């Protein structure tokens, strides 16, 4: 159990634990919010939840009240747990009630939002402060506003023609993307956040706010009802899954998140490296790309039931399984997916550690950039479009009432054991759909295998193997040798610009033996870090 109480441990655990407090998030105001809570005396969960609420206000293209949230918590007493806030389809969801186009965006693409329930529950369960305190920064951001960044202007421009009138009213300026530097305020969201601070998530799921959401859905042909909201319970607390990579224990989240694919890819990378197939930078990047591609093809070819997410894990994380995939990659025995298109996708991630040694990793999302492209006008938030991930054919994750959409969320902790004691050495997570997995894998390998500091590993140029023949390569890494090596394997290199948005975004903390902490925010997004001593 976590310190045997309802709160994370506040006791001194010795020099093997991080002493500095650190925050890495995808937006400066969210970093400020988490640091404010740490300075106020909150623990890592209080700070992470405050940062997550803040991101709902200052990074609305990536997450919000209409989405879902997943956490991995490592307590100072050594216990690690997953708080699984993955969402479910409404009861009325089916192939008959949702057309293919409605499944991609709009009111019928929305799963039942779980972010308010997850954030409220985890903060009450493991936090030390009152709910009003952790929501205060988000309320302030929504009321006072913030300056639109270049990235936010670009994102709004991408979707300006796709947003429905309610979403356009909330997130555009005179029906166009808000210009860079524009002071963006959200008074309706501020009122909603104040109601949550006063009444808690109960109002969102079983109170007046739930009735407002259900009424909005009915008016616009959506399927989420008051009963769907009322039956949406608290998040599920699960054990993490793990493998040993280079003598280090890597822990992450089970399905329906992307943890199985991440750990499987690390196992394949270890096998290929041991076989001498990653001996130089170009070979390493080719190996990373092919390993990521292979595990996602396997996920598509051999899906397993989300009803028992741990059932298939021993096989998928076994060495024989990794050796088989590695052998297929080494021998060029590849089955390509016929349809391997990948959209940029959007999500957000943050990392927090406190002075007691508690570490919290939190990933939340509304699926696509600006989610379903529809919003609750009066409550001020966008709905997610997670049902777009549910296959329309017989499949464990097939579209149906109550189905749990699959995601790639994978908050990850790397632990080192010395003299019988374990300590974190790396904590990270990412945004960017399938690029979450390839990005995390590259950062972990960069730190563990190549001795990079965490900021250098996060900023290093990336590759990503799609399920089909294409391999995305950020321009600094697109050497002639690498492209030739990929082409000889039947791959099609696609060169991306440096620090490309589509390659994902990683926020990370690195823990040094002397108790110092290094923090890194991905230069591909608007993230920032702060280390408090």
C-alpha cells in the first residue's frame, strides 16, 4: 500500500530518493501551476493534478474536461500503482447508431469523459490539499487568459474549417485562428472549473452539470446520456506491467494503454542490439524504427481482449516473443499493413516529483487535435473523439456500447536496483498517438544505452516506423546511409522537419544518485520545466 494512508508518504527516505522537487509539463502556465502547489505544501499528486487542470485551460487542443486521464504513481515507500482513467463508449454506441464519418468527429465520436472523475478521485485519494487549492491555478488561467503561442495558432489554423459553431465560438477569434500573442480568455470554462472546485466531479456525472451535458448531446444528436455519466465510476487502480531492460526495471501501464507495445519494443530493441544490429547511430535508428513498426503490426494482427488486460501480457513481454520479432526484422520477413496512415494526434503529458521522493506521471488526451471538433458552448470544453479508434469489424476493441477504446498512453518509470534497494532513474511520458511509443523508446535508449542526459535524449532527432512501409525521419537524422539501409529493407523514408510536431512530445525527469533531478520538456511543443531546491 502507498505509505499505509490515504496520502503519499511525507517521511524522509534517505539519500537514495530524489530530494529536489521538479516539474515538466507541455505548457509554461501548467508548469507554474504545479510548482505553485509544491511551494504551497502539496505533494506530487496535488501538483500533478493542478498541472493537469491547468492544461485543460491552457492547452485545450490536447486535453480537457471532455477527455481521459491516466497516471502512474511511484510513492516514496517504493510502491508503484497505475490509475487507469481510460474512457468507455456510451451504451447506445453501435455500427447502426454511428456512421464511419460520425465516428471520426462530431458528437457521436465521443466516449464518456473521465478526466474530471480521475483528477478529482486521485487527488482526494492521494493528495494532501483541498480540491479548491489545486483547481485555483486553472481557474485563474481561464479567467485571466494567456498569450496564444505560434504552435497554438498553427493548430487552430489546421482545424478552423472543421470546428462546429459552438467550438468555433470558444476557440477561434472572429472565426479565424487567434493570432500569435492574442490574449485568450475562457470565462465559461472558468465558471465550470469553479463549480468543480465547489461541488467536485459529482456535479459533472450526477448533478446539474451532467444534465447540461446530456441535454447538449440530445440537441446535437450525440449519444452520451445522463445514465452513461451516472454509471461512469471512479478510475481503476491497477498494478503496472514491467520488463527488465539492460538490467533496469521499466514499468508502465497495461492495456488499453500502450504499455505492452512500449515494453515489447524495448525487448525487441535489446535482442537486435545484442545481435550487433544497432552498433552505430544509423543502425540504431533503423532498429528503433523497425521495432516500433513491428509491435504495432503485431497489435493489429493479434489483438487481445481488454476485458482481461493482463491475460496476454506474459506472452507479449516474453523473451521468445521478442526473439521471434527480432528474427523477422533481422531477416527482412515483414508483413506490411495495407492501410498505415497516421494522423498527427494530440495528447499531453506531465511529470512531477516532490521532496519526499514521490513521483507522478500523468497523461491525458481528447484524442485528435481539438478532439471531436465539437464543444459544450456553456461549459466551455471540447468533447473527445476516442470512438474513432474502435474498429468497425469483429475485434476485441470493436465499436459497441460500453467498449473501451484503445490508446497509446504510456507513462513510464525506469528503476535501478543496487544493494537490494530500488530507486527511480528516469520518469517520462509522451504525446502523439503511436509516436508516444517510438519517442519514449528512443529517450529511454538514449539515456540508458548512449549515456545522454535527459534533455539531450528528448531533443535528439527521432525516427518512427509506421505499420506499413513508411519510416518518418527528422531531418538531422536523415543521413544517406540510414535512408539506404531502410530502402534495402523495402522501406520508404519520409523526411520530416527538425523538431516536427507529428513526431510526438516527451516530458521527462532524470534522477541522479546524489538526489539531484534533471528535467526536460520536448522542444517540439510549448513545454517548460522547473527544478525547485
